[in-house]
């Protein structure tokens, strides 16, 4: 089994087919979207493929170490994850092909008007004990 991270983006990815921002959805559309996500996760729990997932609040801060005895530095001149990442889900599947299949299904969550969003999701494998990293590539065994 291999773990993959599915990232939902607020912005930065190519536009979704149903590209109405969530802050313009009716309350029942938001409820239907969240229900779809919960039902998807519950189904994957039954197959043993769901690991974890969360929606993220738009609030957040970048923090980094700034040296011994100095307070951490916050924010900076870069895109902030609170503006970019809406949520994530971790899956544990038998193959890359299965991860792509599930990401495609998750992309169909309903949005404005109850129509599927067809949003782009970022699919990233976890770097694990069965992987090797060189200067130019990462290979998963």
C-alpha cells in the first residue's frame, strides 16, 4: 500500500469547470459539498483506503525559526497556504492508478447549483521508507 495526499486548493490550480467560489454558494450547496466529502471518506474507511482528511480554516500563518534567542518570524513575501490550500485527504491505496481514480472521483464533489465542480486536485505520494531520493529524482518502490 502507498499513501497519497490529495490537496484541495482555493486558488493556484487550473480553474474548475464549475468555478464559482465557495463564498458565493448557498448554504445548502455547502452542506451538499461537505456531505459528499464525508460520504466519500466513509466509503474509503470501509475499504481501508482512508487515512485522514480535514477541511482547513482560511486563517493561518507561516512561521519559521529565526535563530537562537530570537522570536519566530511570521509571514513573508510568498503565497500563503491559507490562501491556497482548502483541505486535504490522505489515502492508502494499492497503486498510483487507484489514487488517480479516487482523486478523479473526489473532483466531482458538488458545488454551485449542485453541479460537480470538476476541480483540479493535487495528488502527491508520501516520501516513505520504500523510496529513494537522489539529487534529481524521487523513485517509489
